C-alpha cells in the first residue's frame, strides 16, 4: 500500500480498522516506518463517522440498504479477516466468551476447515521436505511457498486441523476474544519444530526459544519494520541454516501426529544415544558420576543451610 501511495504521489492512506483493535496500530506503525511523512486517515476514529455509525449493526444496515457486498450480515453477526495463512473471526456473537463456535448449529461460520468430528475416519500421511528451515516439497512434489500453504490449508482443513478459540490481550489494553482457522500454518509449525529437533544445536534452540515471546510480541504489536525485529530476524535466519530434511506426520481428526523425521545433517547419533553398548565409545557413563556430583553441590549447600536454620 505504501509503495503504491508513493508511486501515485498520494499524501495520505486510509484504513477501515476500528479504534479499539490492534490492526490500526499495525497499519500505522508500519506506514510510519516506511514513509514517515504520509498522513493516515482512520474513519472509525473520526467523531463525525462514529456518530453516524456507532457500531457494527449500523454499518451492516447501511451496507444492506445500499447493496454494498460485505461478508457480515444480521445472520452472520461477526467480522472475518482472511489472508493466505488463515481466517480470523471476531466481534458480534463472539464477544460472549461463553458462546460456543464449535457447536453443530455454528458450523457455517468456518470456511477453511471441517469440524474434527466431521473429518475423515481414516488418517492421512504427509511428508514435508525442508531446506534451511523452509518447506520446499510435499510428498515428493516441489512446490513454491504459496503452493505449500495452499496445499496444507486444503489437507489440514479436510482433517479438522488448526482451529483455535482464544482470549488475547490487545496492545491497546483490553482483552478480546477471537476464533481462528490456521490449518496449513499449524501443520507447517508442527513439522518445522520436529525438523529442528534433530538438526538444531541445543543451546542455539534454547536461545532462539527464549526470544520467541519477544519476537511474537513485536509482530503482534505492529513493529515488523522496527530495527529490533530486523535484528532478531538475523538470529532466526542463522539458526535455520541446517534445518533441512524430511518430516512425516499423520493427520487425523484435528491431530497432527509425528510419524518420522530424517536429515542428512542430523545431530541425532543413534550410536551415542543407544541404551545398548556404544560402538563409538564417545560417551563414558562413568563420567556422569562427577557431572552429577558437581551439579548437586549447590543443592547440598542450600539444604544444609536450611536444616541448620530450622
């Protein structure tokens, strides 16, 4: 949007986000990072607009009166946002956290996925091939990132995978309830973590995982183009260099079940990990005695002090 605004010589951009949500923050923070001089028009934050349309009901009625095609209606009183990754549903009947979107009478809300109880009774196996952290093939077929997501959404939706009902904490200070469908992303996430489990160094994984909440918060709050997010991305990119190989998963009624993983750069060594005789002699079990004794030292000191002060 910013690129087109610059190309067209526009002095302002506009969005339809409400003044209560996170989207307004994301749109405007990212616009500021990309083109600091452009003006942002947000009708929902203009008093004149809010006086005419104080809520969603008035907007729906206006759209119906003027034959404006919108997905929300009196029969479907909730909002829906869709992109390549997922669909999110908010507002309307979903503002009541006791409302059950998974109930049989509400099945019509979901567009990407079957209910798990309506998914096929037979499991389906899927093999995902990764190169440097990116999924590049499904069941042996080379695919583009877009094709991967489209195919995984289709397969995940078929098996009732990726539905989430949650109350989240918006950046603007309030809690909100949202229902999500992310079938492809859920499969990709699960398979990717399994691929990392045999290819990523333990301490690199610990460091990366310690930054997950920070990274997610930056993205959630709209700081995608902020320098700290870019810096974190460099670490993530470095951590993915050897995340290559194949993951096999089984899809069944809302579940993603691990069914195998292999990699040409696997750090898992069965000769060392075996409970049988180690043919490599790389690990001497006797070394564990001193290792445990040293790690227990501070615990013994603490226990002794606690006993003396009872």
